[in-house]
C-alpha cells in the first residue's frame, strides 16, 4: 500500500482537503461508547447522588441529565455530518468567521486542559499500583500514546471499537459486582441541594463533548448514523458509569470526593485490576482532546499540517500533567465549559430551526448578532447562577448578582438554566430576523 493510499483513508492533514466518509453507525457508536467509559463518570455520579440526597433520586437525576445531554451531543454530531467540517470551523456559520475565533481559542485551551487531567488520572493510578517513582514515566508514556493516536485518528477509532471498548467490560462488571455486594447506607443530607442541581451536574459532563462532536462525525457516512452513534453510544456508557458512582457513594464509606472515590474502588478485592483496565481506556478520552484541539487550529490556520499541531498539543498537555495537579486547573476548565453549554444550545436551535442547515462556513462568513447575543445571554445566566471557584472571577459575578438583586434558588441548575435562556433567545432572535443571512 502506498503512502498516498494510507493518507487517503486517514483524516485530512489540512482544512483544504475533504474528509473521508468512512465511519458507519456501529463505528461511531463504539467510538462514543469508548469515550463514555471514563473514571470521571463515577466521580460525577457520586456528586450527583450527594447533591440529590438519595440513591433513587441520584439514579433518576443521572438518567434525566444523560438524556438531555446525549440528545444535544447527538444533534451536534449531526451538524458535523451535514457540514463535513470540524466543529470550530462549522461555527463560522453561526457567529461569522472572525467571531468564531473566540470559541476556537477557548476550545483549544479547554481540550489541552482536559487532556492534561486525563493524563494526571492515568499517572495517578499507575503511581498507586507501581509506586510514586513511576508517576513521571507514566505521564510521559501516556502523553506519547495519545499524541500518536491523534496523529492517526481514524486508525485509532478502529482500535477503540475492536480492542479497548471490550477490554474494559470485564473490569466494569467486576466493579459493579464488588460495590453492590456491600451493604447500602443512607447518604449524609448536609450537602443536599435538590434534584435539578443534580441533573445539572449530569448534563454538564455529557455536553462537554458537544464542541468536539463534529470533529469525528464529519467522517460519518450518514447524518442519522452520526446522531444515533453519539446519542446511544456515549449516553448508555456514561449513564452506566454515573450509576457506578451513585452505587459507590451509597455502599462505600469514608471521604469519596474526587479522586478519593477511585482510591476507594482500588481498595476493593481485584479493584486494582479493574481500575487499571479503566485507566488504560482513559487514553481514548485524552486522544479525543488532543485531536480536537488540533483540528480546532484549522479554523485559525487552515493549511497547517495537523500532525505537527498534534505533536505540539500532546507535548503541552504532557508537560502540564507532570507539573500541575488535578485541582489547580479544574476551576478554569469549568469556567471555559460554561461558555460552551449555551453555545451548543444556540447552534442546535439556529442550525435546525432557523437556518435549516444553510450555514456559510467559508472565510467570508459575516458576523451574526442574533446568535452571538443569545450565546451571551446564556453565558450570563450561567455565571449569575454559579460563577465557579476561580479567584477574582467568582467574586466579580457574585458582586454583580448582589448589585442586580439576582439570587438563584437552590433548586435552579446553571447548566439547564443557561440552555433554556440561550435556546429561547436564539429562537426569538432568529424568528425576528426571518432566518436571513
């Protein structure tokens, strides 16, 4: 097989090359299911249960949140399949060429940060298994693997659906059996906020993949296959891992916040083996982050060879993972993520209801004030409801909320409120303009 033939069945090296349509429904379902198998799933599921206050309400909140988030994720994937462009390039049709640079820069930063966090989790598990001296080798090895996967993305998708997805099934089943074999106990009610804030948490993790969906669905053979692959594949997988977190926090004892939950699972009989398998599968989420940061660069520099960009992104994430801890970057990531929740909602409403697929994704796309304003309103809603934990930024929005007399009730979720406000605003502003360019 010649070099030209090998490249032809891989993702294009520049934006000017057409993407090959090689991914069927099953390939995409397996890809998204593999991405949904993540150690961040049970961590979020535990938080959902503690926020809801009981196992039953926690499971229901996970189901409702996953359903909402997976539907939006599937719609984002369908947009990518229709346009055939990376996600950030597609946003030219929503905001205009120049305005699309803002979410592009945020998405690059977000993906580098999430790749760093995935490598941190992998290296933490390795250090727990083999000793603290193995942390740096694990960081370097993980960074190298995910960078190579990002350079050969379509080949990596094939690997995910034929090997890694099935590799973790045994480990997952073992963890469920181990956790459910322990006696159940009531949850502490001191930190309970209510059902809808718990749903808010469940939605947030799913929708974080919205800005990445089109990067893979542009290789889809059909729009319908891209929707159902993302909706069912990621939805079913992440719901299962949410449920594992809910069961863990209601059957295990002690401090189960954050990575402490993973440590508690590793302490179970054969838990080390199961978590080791899941940590190995965590490579695919880091690969997705590196690759999406890479193709997002094509919105800024369309003729840049993505292989060199992947190398730079992977190296940056690896170095950060070696020197920066999990908590140091988490607040900033939630801040960036709050920008994409309303953006995805606005994009779905505008593409399917207002423009009906007629987006100009060329470098001549003009600024569109309606979607931009709807996005801004959704972002403001999110920040006034929950400004996060970044020093200075959180205090600024808390002061602004006090000055405006805005006090969100404890049951009001930032994510769902932001989605509702931005979607309604996009519909109303779009109807006012008549869907005109």
